[in-house]
C-alpha cells in the first residue's frame, strides 16, 4: 500500500480527536507502559488534589476534629496504629494522608500557576526579542544571561525576602501564595524566552510570515496569529519539565520556611515538620510526604521526557 | 560478458505501522562499464532508493525484500555490514546532491582525500597525496597543489562538487552513483559538472547511475534512460529514443510537460496521467463575480509598476563607525517598467538579486535607494503601514517554497480568508466563506479543500492554495518568485497553465521571477536579465531568445539544455496527451 499525500487529501477531513488518536503521539503513548503508568498516577493525583475536601478522610483545617490525643500515631499497620489514620498522624494529631492530599493541592496550584506565569513572561519576551531583533533583542538576552548566572532558587529566595520586608506580617500571610508564584515564575522565564526566540528567528524568515507581511499585517498580529502557534511545540515540553522543577522549588522554599505560611500544609512544610521528629522514631511524618513528592515529580518528568521524544520527528 | 551492475527483480519495502510502503517494485536493470544510465522520475518515484539499495545505505526501517544485486557477477545485496563497508567507497562511489553538506567542514580537502585513498588502497601517505593532487587536477581544480590544503568553505559550490567527485573517484571505484549531482548548482556550473562526469566515465571506464528529476540533465549526459513511476520502471531505452519517441504513456506525458526551450506554445499540454487531477472547467463569471467587480482602482494606466534606480544594500560587517561598515550591494541601481496586463520576467542565476527585487517591490524590504512607483503612487514615499495598505493590497506575491509559505496551524479556509478579513473586503463571515469557496474552485482545488490543513496537500496543491490566497485581496499586480522551481515538471505545467489562465481572465500584471529560461519563454512578454544585482538587458521575450544583445544573455542561452530531438509532435491547445 502506498500512502501518498494526494490520496490523503482525497479522504474525508478528520475531526481533531480522530486525527489525534490516529497520530504518532498517541501511538507512542500506548506503546510505553511507564509513561501510561505516570499518566494514570498524575491523573489520580490531580483528581485527588482538586476534590481534596471530598476525598480526604479528615479535614486537617478543621480544628474541632483534631484531637491532640491522636498526636504522633504511627501508620495503621504498626502495633500502636489507629485504623482511622492510614498513614498515621503528625505532632498535632492531623491525619498524614489527608495532609498529603491537601498539601499536593497547594503544591500543584503553586506549580501550575508559576509555570503559567513563566510561560506568559518568557514566551512574550522571546517573541519580541526574536522578531524585533537589534538592540531590544540584545538587551533582553543580556538580562536573561545575567539571570542564568544565579541559581533560580536564589532568585526566588531574593524575591520572597524582599516581599517579606516590604509587606507587613499580617498581610503577608494572605498574599504569601501569590508572592511564591511570582518568585518561582520570575526565576524560570529565561529558558522559555531563549527557546522561543530561537524558534521565532527561524519562523520569522519563513515565507508564510512574508506572505502575511505582503497582505499588509502589522507585527503584533503576525506574532499572535502566525508565529506564536508555530513556536509553542517546544514550550509545552519545557513546561512539563518546568512544572516538576517548580513543585520542587516550592517544596524547598516551604521546607526552608520561606514558602507558604506554616498553617497551610504543602508537601514542603510537611517534610519540614516531620524532619524534627525523624530521629525520635516518628519517621512517617516526613517519609510519606517525601515519597509523595518524589513520585509526583518523577511522574511529571517521565511524561515530559516522553513528550519531548514523541514530538521530535527525528527520534520517532 | 558480465555486466558491471546487474539488478534483477529488486524490491524494497518500508514497513510502517500503517502497512508496508513498497518503494521499489520488481526493478531490473543492467549497466556496462563506462556507461551512464540515467534514472528519471518525479518525487516519490523511488529513484534515490535505488542508489541507497545498491550501496547498502538504506535508512531503517527500509529493507530489500526481494531480488538480487550483482556487481561484476558477485551478489552484494546479502552482505553483512562489514563486507558492505569494504565495497562502499572502494568499488562503489557516491556523489550527493548538496555539495555544502557532503564535505567535512573541519578538515582540509587534503586530509579527506588522503584518508579515503589510504583507507581503501593502502598506498601510504606520500603516494596518497600524489594521487590526491592528480585527482584534483583531473576534476578540473586549478592549482591543485595549493588548493588541496584548503578547507571546504574556501571553495565555491561548483568547485566543492568537483571535490566531492574527486572524493567519490578516490578509490578508483567501478561504479559511481550520482544522486541529483547538479540540482543545487546554477546552470552554468551544471553544464561544466555534467561534462566532467561524462568524460571521467569514458576515460576510466566507470559505470554511472545518474539519478535526477531533470530531463535536460539526462538528455545531455546519459547513454540510456530508465523512467520510474511510483516504484516501477515504466520504460528503459536509449536516451534519444526516450526523448524523441517515448512509448509508455507516462513518459510521453512527462516529456510533453517539459517547457520547450525552442519555441513558445500558448499552453502546456495537460498531464493527466500523473496526478489524475482533471482541471475543472471554470464556471465562475468573472464579470459579475466579487473577484471581477469593483476592482476599485483607477483604470487604464499604461505603466503598472515602475522601479527607478532601485538599490538594496545588506550590512555584512557591523561597526560603530559608519566608515568601517561593509555592505553587500544585492540590487544595484535597477530600473524597469511593467506595463498594465503584461507578464514581465526576471531571469538570472542564484544570487543575482531577483528575489530581493520582489521583496523590495512588495515592501518586505525597504530599499536603500531609488523608488518604486505603483499605479502612479510612489510607494517609497509612504511612511506608515496604514498609508501604504490600500496600495499594498493591490499587489500580492506567490512564493517559491510551497511547504513553508502556508501556516501549518491554520485551516485552508482561514489561510485564504485572512486577507479578505484583514482588508475588510467582505461584508460578513458568510460572504467571506463563499468567496473562499469560489477562489478554491477557481484555482482547481474544489471547495472541499477548505476545512483541511496544508500538510494534507501535495506541493502542487499547496501552490494552488498560495495562489488562492494571493487572489483574495483582488490584486491587479502579482509577483511570482520562482513559483514552480520546487515542483515536479508535470505539476509545474499545471501551475503555469493556471497562472496563465488567471492572468488573462483577471487582466493581471505579473512580475515573474525564474532561473529557468524555458519557463520564462513560455510565460513572459518581456524579460530582464540580471547578474550580480545589475539589470543587464530588457527585451521582448522572443527578441531575447532569438537575438540576445548582451554577452551574458547569450552565455545563459547557450547553457540552456537543448533537448535535441525532442518529440516534435505538435500538441493542440489544451488537448490531453495521456
């Protein structure tokens, strides 16, 4: 059977879903069990995080339901375990499993929001830099170079520190989440800007962009309608890997005590709290959130690696 | 006598998850020492796969699934990789299309040649060097003793291809496979390289398989020709017979689609054998249709476009100081006029500034000097985009590469409708969609194409989409920048016919840019010849072809493949040959 383009053109047009299911990306997805496992794990985690109030066996925020008498109970299968608390409780009597579910929620919210912020900033600057060129391009790229010479966690710490000293303590707890998103987001825009600038330089000289200029379109419209859709492929791949990095950064900042307020359970805060009890025998407080964090990041990374390969025609 | 190369019943398949693609089916051919066998066919016919199968360079997952290949009587298709390597280079030399990428840029020519010679012949460094110098001399590189120490980037494209040939011949192979050896080169260089290949084959009694899509190359070089169509050989024969009296229908239509260098015909005969795509008779009455009506510009200027002392300089060396900056003058004081309703051609070799002129006229580039006057309006005097918009709208452009000239993320209907919406030429979305439908019919694609994406179409069909988009602003001036040079010859004939029809129906003025003289002869009323950014001569097409006045024009015309003995059958207008 010979598959030629003219024959394909003769067939009825496919719906987007149909052509996706027929496509190579979906095919390679169904052929790799590890990736499918990661995807299933992520979907379960996402659903659990979104529906946390309904899924979690306890509400770690409901002070009335917390009993100090339940503090530091080991997991249910240990000798002193309580069947109500599957993974045990922390030093204040909060159910570890429920806290992990609520913690994952915070981690994902911060991670996704920070990545979205990075994308908007990085892609925007990258497009302008690549399309306009000249001095503006040089300026944006030098700023990017300077930022790259600092570790991103340092930049996030810096922004967070500045925010803390500028904003009063009571107000800070409320907007801590936004500061965190901003800090992690700003620390990650460079790789988007560089990638998009590179692709834009290639796309800018293609004839379809020239055709749009011959029609009379201005640069804003050309960038938005023609260049942007064609440079987004690599951005999606970077975004998945970046999501894992953002979640780790959030956990690290929270672990250091400069992330979300201590009253809000994120995976990082949980690990920090448990860390104090690790050597006194209450290992479950820190190990379970730690494992949850590792699994979450690992699954996202595996999915991101696969996506990079699947979208690269040379590796297919 | 044992043939040099003997291929019997060769079958090559590319397994994929949507079934096996058979690239070559039941291929049988023979080659004698010193003979040049031309393999012609259009893209996807399986020409290059033959070369890869013989030399054992098939890209996985491609595999030989049947038949046998014998080199001087020995089977070479079932060897393992180690044995194959001993043959490749030593007994089979390869010449590839792109001289820019087939040499290692980090090594001198000397190193590459000596390594190849020493590896295959084991003659020692000193002897190898002597042979290398000798080889360079044979392929016509002046001062071989000096130039051998240079790097590939210090050679021009044609010279580099000579080095590649020297490299292919280094181990004194018995068989050379040349895959489109001159496609990336200018005509003047092409003629020299072909002459060189021919004489080397005769001298050294080397057999050559010359793979190309260009009948002109075959006609000048090959002894015998093998015509391929969709993985099968449809006809094999002596070159003069194939070109003068083809037997198979496919060969006939292929030959008739070649633009004739020797005379002007009004239309190309239709090549129905190939895409099976019948040109639909056009029913739209342009007098009353949107496309024809309210062409809202002053009627009847004599001169549509006038370029005066047009100049374009590209910065090649940046510096803070004005005096230290260096510029490349791509277009050098060029002046010409295009009359209303005329097709004006620009011809020249690559780098002559043809395409730069197109981009200056459409406003993609701003000229460094001179002016472009369009329908009485000096475009270079207009400062803002908004001011220029009504004028720009009336000139549209068709680009060379059908694969990059359409945005792959947009549906065809959105691509064609974009200029309509941008210039607010239609009252409503529905009206715009109706116009898009009509435009697609007009360019012979059918309205069903509207909901598809560009990647679902072949090169020729994409070029039709490009034409539809260009017509969507109701232009009266069209710029065609090498509109068919990326297309197969049969598709080229269809597209050129379409352009001719549209030009007549819509009374368009056209700037037609091409490096291909026969195409220029078929399409243009007047022609300008360009070289190194300068316009050397402007003449009526027939005058130029019969009595060129500038020396360079004469030179170009001499290099044009003559296709002697081309089938003399007169083809009636519009009659199908197949």
